[in-house]
């Protein structure tokens, strides 16, 4: 631990269950032949990049699939172990997880966010089933499962109010997360577990890993994704936030769950270039693995 905590990296770490299926880790029951190599190799490049720095003390993940109606929730139990089954793709993802939570930091972020005026709650049910969005992102970034996590839910502000209200809440939640990390003295790795464009096919091939069937759902959402990635690579995340409400509507983007904007808020809306490790489609959706290294910061946007 350092005296003053720090965010060692922020990562856009999407969670298609297909990537776990294609990796064949021992925790997952279904077996595959291959598939989605561009994204899986991108995760490998990301892991190599992170390995060049000392290990983090904690991984903090914001997940689109822990959907909470009243405010933002945080895992508040030290250990969870169970079977996670993707409700849409039970044929691809039946994953036996066993994970440890940094409850101290979880509570600290929860309190910091409440102090900032956000509605928050600790989730203290030991039988709670951890959502697959958090599990998949954590596994693909750190398959060893040897670092405690903090898991943050996605609230319904985008849906109940507007994209603009959701965005404002996520920026505030990100800033609160950064303040809590700094006070904690810990080194934190942050993961935003969302895809980009999210129109998708409603049928899958008989063989799910048949890559002759995989491509973007349509060219329009692909163009939007390319614009978003260009802004990230050029350190223009303030402009990215400006177009985010429209981008969400035009591409049915999973950014509507708030993970990416939370991450940008925690990183202080970075003006330094991000590293795009990979982009690829999964059942037509756009997915990018993107890393921000705060060591490159010359100042916030
Ligand atoms: Fe998802």
C-alpha cells in the first residue's frame, strides 16, 4: 500500500459471455473450439500491458448487469462463491466463481458517493448472486482471481430520468470513487464492463463460434464506434462526453448503463491518449478493450 492511494489504470473491459466460452477456462462448463480471437488477443495484450506495472491491491468494477432501481449499490460481503448462469446465453456461460471483496474500500466509496448527494446502499446479503458482467470483466482482465474486488451496480437514472441525468450521476460517482481510492492508500485498477454499440442479432448459428457469421450489426453503429474510439485515442474524452447522450440513442449503446462514464469521471476526464487494444463484434455488438494509463496525464481536460 502507498500512503496516498492511486488509480493505476482504467480499462474499458466488455463482458460478452462468448469470450469466456471461447477461452475454455476450467470454471466454465460449456466447451468451445475457438472464436472471437481479435477481442481475446486484445485482452491478452491488455494483461501484458498491466503486468508491466506492480500489481494493484484491488480491482473496482462497474457492471451493467447488476441493475438496481433505487440508487447505486456496492457488494458488502467478504466472500462469494456460486454458479453464474447467463440468462440469455446459458449454453455459453455457466461459470463457477469464487471471489473476495474489499469490503472496507467498498464501504468507503459508498460513503463518499453518499456524501456527494448520490443515493447509495451496501448489499449485505451473503446469498446474493454476483452478476455476470462483473465476473466476466474481472476474469478476462485477471484470470487468477487473486486480487479482491469492489463491485458497483448500475442504477436506473438514464432510464427513469434522461441520459443527461445518468451521465451527471456517473461522473459524480466516478469522482467519489477516485476520492475514496486516494484516501484508502491502495493501488486500484478500474474496469468499466460495458460494450459500445449494442444492436445485436436475435438468432445465433448452430455452432456459436462460427466466425463466418460474425460481423457488425450494421455499418451505422460501426461508424459511431469508430468515432468514439478515435476520440479516446486522441485524449478527447470531454468531447466524447458531449456526444454520449446522442451516441447512446443512435447505437442503443450499453454505455447507457453508466460504466464508461463512471470510469471517465474517476480518471478526471482524461486528456491523454488511451490505448485501444482491440475492437470486435459479438453477435453484432461493438466491443472495445481500451486502457487509460494515468501516468500519461499532463492534466485533466
Ligand atoms: Fe451486457
